[in-house]
C-alpha cells in the first residue's frame, strides 16, 4: 500500500504554482511534542518573515513527521538573500534545539514498508542490489524548486529520479 500525502490539500491554494520551496529533511522522525513546538516556531517565523522590509507571503509545515517545508509566494514579494538566510537560520535553530541533522544531503529518504526510511547515498547501490529498493520505490526528491514541482514530483519512483542514471541498469 502506498501512502501519499495529497499536497494540494496541504499547501495554501492561494499561493502561486511558482512559489519558491525549500525542503529540509531530518535524520529522524520528530516526536509529537517536537512537532507541536516546531510548528509554533515555523508559524512565528512566517508571521514576521520579511524581504527588504516587505512582508513575505510565507508558509511552513511539517510533512511525514520528518520534513520541514518552507514556501514563499514571490508573486507578492521577491525573497532576497537575507530573507533566505533568515529561513536557513530558523532551521539551524531547530536543528540545534532538537538535536537533529537537517542539512545532511548524503542521507536520502524513501517511502518503504509504509514509512519514511533514510538511506545514506553510499548505500543506495547495495539497497537496490539486495532488493531493499526497487524501481518502484518512492523517493523523496528534495531538489524540487517550487510548489508545482513539489506537488507533481516530490515523491517519485526511483526509476524516474536522478538516482536512476547512476544505479539502475
């Protein structure tokens, strides 16, 4: 059985499809109490998020208990370097406060056996060779850039991901 969050029901409908998206993947699941605390931190951040003095139309949420997604609708206010840095800063604060790793790009996430499983990039080949991952295994493509891409291609079969060129023969 494949569980797939229906992102259009989660993301604000009034955000432009080209709204910029940043995905931060934790090295572990958040506990329920951490989720409540992190959601409050994210709400407080998006409420005051500014770019060059203008309010950013922002949104942030936690998905699958392990991913923080921050979104900015740039059809209203363009997000500059300083405002992007402020979003990274809030993630680093969360990382430190809850003893997480949120910037480990070598740790990939897949939907396996009805839950998020993380696998170090160096072990993906082994996981495929031994049947732990297949062409149909769902990969969380954290490289998507905007709302439309995330809704269509964030969760994708391994065979359709960038990993296919390297690992699927």
